[in-house]
């Protein structure tokens, strides 16, 4: 029986539509979560944190932009 070659990182959303995201490591999973879930969250539900969240997503999606 073959097995997965190494470790994987997993994120599961639990809500109306359960989704599972798989990535090769935690860094990739962080970017995937930011780009997939956070980017599609309506800004009106994030309160006064929209600017900080957008900046975080920008930094995650652009490794050269990290401080």
C-alpha cells in the first residue's frame, strides 16, 4: 500500500460549505488560506481591521515584500 510521501499541512473550514485545503507545508498553507478564504471575505464583516488584513495578505502573497 502506497502512502503520502512526507507531511502535508491541512486547513478545514467548518461552516455552510465545508472546505479542505491541502498544502506541502505550513508556509504554503498560510498563503493558500489568505488568498482563498480571507480574500473572499466581505470587507464589511472585518470591521476596522480591513487595512491590516489586506497588508497581511499582500505580504503573504509576495515573499519579496516581507519585512
